[in-house]
C-alpha cells in the first residue's frame, strides 16, 4: 500500500508507512493474516489519535 518511490509530502500531515505482505496469489490463510494485521494497525492508530472514541 503506497505510492511507490514518489509519494507527495504535504507539510503538517502525518504519514504511516506500513510494511505489509502482498496478499496477491497467497493462500486464504495468509490473506486473513494480512487482513487481521491491517485491522489491528488501524485500531491502534484510532486508539492513539482518539482514545476517548476507541473506548466506545
């Protein structure tokens, strides 16, 4: 997930660079692990950015 070698940079914006396994052509078990990894990273990011909302 990303924009390759030339991602635009906008001052004042936060960027997350997650190294993920490419699920293309992988068995369903691997795809599920990638999905779960992304889900957990998003939950962690929500908790970090808005901890009061994550508790609901």
